C-alpha cells in the first residue's frame, strides 16, 4: 500500500484501497484498521479503504463498487493463479536460469493491463502462457513435491514468508502452493451453511449461483492447461472439509480446517513434505501445528511449521534445510518401494 502511495504517479483523488476484513479473533480483521491509521498519519485521510467483511454479506458489500469489479477480480485471481502454477512447476527444472521468472513477470504485466482495461484478452494470454512455459527448455528429472499451506497471506506473499518457495527450490524441491481461491470458495460454503440454518432461501440461491459462475470461469481458464500442469486440479471445499473431518468437525470454521484438509489432499497426491507458513502467534496456525503431529503419525510425511514475525532468522533456514533432507529421504523411500 505504501509503495503505491509513494509512487510518482499516485493520484489520491482517484484512488482507493481494497482490503477485505473478517470477524472473530483473527488479526486479519485488523489489517484495514492499521492501514487506515497509516494513511491518515501520512496525510491521505481522503483516500478510502474498501473493507467488506467476509461473511454472508460479502458479495452484497462488493456490489457497492459494481458487479464488474467482482467479475474481473475473480478472472484475475484465477488467471494469476494458473500463471503462478506454471512458474512453480517450471522454475525448478529450467535449463536457463531466470527464464521462467522472465515469462512470469512479462505475462503478469500483460494480465494486469488486460484486466485493468477489461479488454477480454485474458484467455488469449492464457493460451500464450501455456505455449511459452511448455516450450521452455528444462531438465527431465524428479524432485520431491513440497506442499505449502497455512495462513493465506503469509503463504502467498514472498516478502512475508522470506521467499519460502525459492528457498524450497534452492534446496532441491518443487513447491505446490495452496491456491488463493480456496478461501473464496470456503467463504461461499460457509455463507451457504449459515443461510441454510436461518432458512434464508434467497441467500442460499445467491451463494450457489455465485459459486456456479465462479467455477465455470475457473474450469474454462483451467482448460487451457490440461495435460500440462500436474498441479491443476484442486479439491472442492466439501472435499477439503471431508478430508479434515477425522481431525476437525466442520463447525470449526476458518483457515485451520482448510489447512488440515489441504494437507491431506497434498499427501494423497504425492507430496513428500508439508510446510505450514503462518504469522507468529496466529491461533489457527498454532492449532494446525498441533494437529500436524497426528497427520505425520498417520501418513508418515515430514512436515515443518514456520511462524513469521517480520524478522529474518538464520535458525529458520537451518530448520528448513533439515526438513528438506527429511523430505528427500521420504521421496527416495517411496520411489524405491
């Protein structure tokens, strides 16, 4: 946010920031509060922060800025997610160092321009993304697959997680990052469950229709990568909740149940290790850390829990190295069997 504010082309009279909020004990709901304080202190009190709460009213609140915002935001989330999967599946095996990053940055810029202008060229770009990444020269070898789960922002933001995925790759692994849309589908699922309890049939219908159209866009975009991306298929929310059910009841809402369900999904799909990335002191992350002991006992797959507090620690790197050694040993054991 501050990087954008301090950029030479920032126009405060034409700008607003989007930072969804949340209820309950999670600090996620406090982010927009501190963002507001920072902007006010810098003299930008007139720049609004749009912070819809992630509950049954989420899409109603989003409608304030127009239906196009929701539609194009969703298209952007899915398109960038697929681009990111291409990067993570290709970079560990590239023959020319930096080539995968180059394509990623180039297409990220093109997608941004396309989405910003709503020109409808996103699907054309996705075709080109597949072509370029598929034709990138790479080494034919196998590396242990490492699942990255945890708090949605920390696991996805390379600054917050100290370039976790690059570190995994540098230590000889390939990362499968839990997708951003996982949380949005879960918001839909939770809203539908709550509406069902209230017998709010209108809310149920609206939520189901929203999920239907979101899924339709996702399936259409994903179609361009069938036969190329091995990490393409992600489980539905019901499937994630069901997988987590031996360890958590579905009424235990939030990121904990998603992290546990996705961990099991990754293990079943051949992951040789799981990294739980979380903010320091995060309650859902701490619960996942405790439950990981049971998962390791039942599935035998190595795991590591890394809390991030904004200060780099050499101890974390040492622990990650030890974990990657365990993951490689587990991978070799599975291959030999």
